[in-house]
């Protein structure tokens, strides 16, 4: 099994994204509009899945990262949810077979962009179509390619300070630094995240490197159509603003042939 790239930052993930919950109401509203259980692809630490389960939905979350699934398990254990309200499964979003159908399937917070080829994206969406119940919805959120710069800087990627925060649990100062390298030919951006935790005068550094593939609205719409999913709405953000007024493409699609 490939090395888990999230192992280095799993203990920092929830702290780093503790102030982001903009999308939870959006996915809950979609879950309310359909019948049946909910499936999240790339569930991570359960940031969205656990609140949906707490709201009364039956949720399944899949991910390939054992360390992030462990964090999701810890988040789940801290709740009073009954067994079976949220199931966590270690499996790849391009080849999962859960043997059941869902009213809503979604992939949040640019997670779909970790699929770096058209083949991988199509494989994922074909899996989605097979797991959607009649009338079921699929939703994804990705960063718009228009929201970032594609200028190459002769191979140099400046490391910039993103934020400095104090961890309330420990009193440690934590700094997040980010370097981005665009690869326009592949429509991919390579991101290096560095987290420096200062504790009693010593620094512990955690490094996470990943790539995200960008796609246009037209390309994503075509991929969804090829998988048998009909795009019904496209927004610029979770507040349902028009495309171009936000940094994201938030796409909602329905199983072809359903009402």
C-alpha cells in the first residue's frame, strides 16, 4: 500500500481548518432534498460527514488515508452518535464498490482535484453513477482555474507565510507556510505546505506535498454527462452565488433519466 501522505499532518488538519465550515449547510440542504443515505468521497477527518450524521442522516465516508480516517474515528467517538450512523471505509474513490445506493454523493473542498488524470476522474464519476439511487444527487466543489495564476516563475516557488496561530490546547505557536508551483501543460498546481510548531523554544516541522488538477466548467460538465449524470446547477460558491463571483465551481448533478 502506498505511503500515507497525510500522516505527517493528520494531527494538525482539524486545527488548520477549524475556521472553515462554509459548505456544511450546503451539503445538508442537498441531503434534505433526497431520500436515502449519504456518501462522502474523501471524508478526511470527518469535517463534513460528522455534522451530517449528527443532523440525523445515515452517512458513509470513504478515504485512502488511514491517518485521516483515524482522526475521523476520533471525532466520531467524541459524539453521542449511535453505531451505524457514520461508517468509515478505507477505499479509493476511483474503484469503490459498496454494494448499495445513496441519495446523495458528494466530494467536498477540492478533493476531486487530487485525481490528476481524465481517466481517474472518469473512473470516479462512473463509480458515483453506479452508486446513486434513482433521483439521487451528486455534488462537487473544486477551485476554478480562473481563480489562480498560471504564470511560471522559472522553476522558483516562493515560500509564503499563510498564517500564524496559537494552539489553544497547548499554547504552541503554529505557522503555516505555502509554496505553489504551476504546471500549465497538465493544468496542475504542486503545493507544498509547511507547518512549524514552536514548543518551549524548539520547532517541529511537518511537510505535506500534493498536486491539484484544475478543470473548466465545460470539461467537468462533459465528464459528468459521459458518466450519465446531468448537471442541474453550477455556482461560484456555497452561498449559491453565480459562477465568477467566487473562487470555486460548485456543481450539482442528477442521475440521468430521473426526475
